[in-house]
C-alpha cells in the first residue's frame, strides 16, 4: 500500500504562492486536507514591475497582490520573501553563462533545484515547517518502508515531473504537490478556484521564461552579452551568412537563420553546432541532427542511484515525449545513455530525465552527444 504525504498526519506546510491559479488551488487543497498552511510569495525580481507582460512572465507586484488575496480567501497567513538576489545568482546568471558557453539551459529546473526546494525549503525547515507545497502537477508516493518516490501526475497532459527531476531524497521528503494525484483538466482547476472564491480563477497562465517577460530570449542575451558578429557555416566550413552572437541559437533551430543561399537540395537547414570559441554556428540538413547516444553529467537521483546498465524511458525537454534508452552511471559522475531510436533536437545543457514507468529515477545535464552521421 502506498500513500501520498497529504493523506498522512497534519503537517506545518509552507505553500509557495506565485499569484497564479495552480498554486492558489494547491494551497487551498492543503488547508482543506487539515494541514497548518502558511502562504508565501517569492519576490524574485529586483524590478518587480517588469516580469509580466500579459500572459508572460511572473513575479510582479500584481502577482504578489493576487497571491495575498488568495491567501485571505483561503484563510491562511501570508508573507512575501525576498529571494531576488539568490534567484539572480543561481538562475538568471546561470542561464546567461550557459548560453554564452554554447549550451541550452532549462531555468525552471534550476529554479526548482536552487530556489524552491533549496533556499525556500531550507528557510522553511529552519522556521519549523514540515513541507513546502507547490502547484506542480506531479506526485510524491510514500512507500510502506517510509521511502519516497517521485511519479508523474495522474494526468499526463499536465505532468510537470520533468522540471522536478532534480529533486533528491531530502527534498522529496519535504515536498507536497496537492494537484498531482487528481485527473482534472485546467478548466476544472479554474472552476474549482472559482467555487472557492479565488479571484485568480480566470488569470492567464505565465508562459516561457519568467524573467524574460516579452519572450525575446535573443534580445535579453544580447543586452547582457553584447552583439558579436560571427559566421554561419555548413558542415564543410563554407560561409553561408553571419549572425550577431552565437549565444542566440540553439541546436535544432530552423527559424531565424537568415541564410540567403538555399541548400543544394532545397530543404531547410537547421542549427547543428554552436561554437562559442570562434563564434561560429554550423547548419545542415535535419538528418544530421539525429543523436544516437549522449553523455550527461551532474546526475541527481530521486532515490538510490541505479547500479549497472538499465533500460528506461527518457524525456529531453519539458513538453517532449518519452523515448526508450539504455543508461549506465560511470564512475559515479557520468551518465552514458544510448537511444533505441535516433532522436533530434538534443543540445548540451538540456536535462535528461529518466523514468521507470511513471517513477522519476533521476536527471542529469547533457554534456556531449553522438550523431548518427559522420558529418556532425
């Protein structure tokens, strides 16, 4: 028999409230389950006016007020905690540095690892709380022996376990996800919020990267890294065009290449490689994107680290599908992964998250890839 944490003894719960509908309903469900809940909004921006444009972004004064109003309706205490400096150092600066190095990071994973389940959790435990609750769609299962497992949400369409794949045993022991074990559509969550009298019921979801409110990642990076003209070349080194900064590209990108010369076969070109050393972007046909294996570093396990090679499914991006892989941990620090079928759009810096059925085994950061074609 298994049970989720929200069905055990009443806990002192710190509910992270972003000002959106999911976190508000999660806090309300935790309180309804009998837990002693306190709401907290994380002030993550040094300039909180600038992090929302319509449905984009978050962390504005508007969001903190929406969170406070939701806490008032639920009937729980509410606070705003300033973690802007920690967020800038651990998430924003890491994001910029990764792109500058030619990699493609996922800031949501970094935020969960470094902010919500590290800085926030550490402070919560120091103040006597038992757990941190968020509006993520995922499940923590408690086994009879007391060990915990992270699983996909009941509704795969809303599953967010990929961005939680960085959580370790200690963090899982203090995590609550009240939305994860119910099969409800987003419309039903909004309807529940409306029934509960929560004004955020019709508030648009935030999209893309929260600290880039206008969605212009390339412009954001250019402002901080400066423009640096370089060459766009094919696999043979022939110059096809120029760019204003290699950091503005990602592996597998097709649009925005601005190459005037068409490919010999008339088919689209894609970004195959990004070299920050010589500021060069290499492009080529889609077939050259096929990846058959990769090496990933900085593994984090949602439980005991696997021993020996194993067969799993893997997810390579937040909204991507699963693919069958064989994976093995080498020397305790490198994860060697082979794909049953070639996959595309795999870039260094991305996270690979391994699953055993619905259980999250762990994650690691992609360091290198092996392509199916010799040209790559």
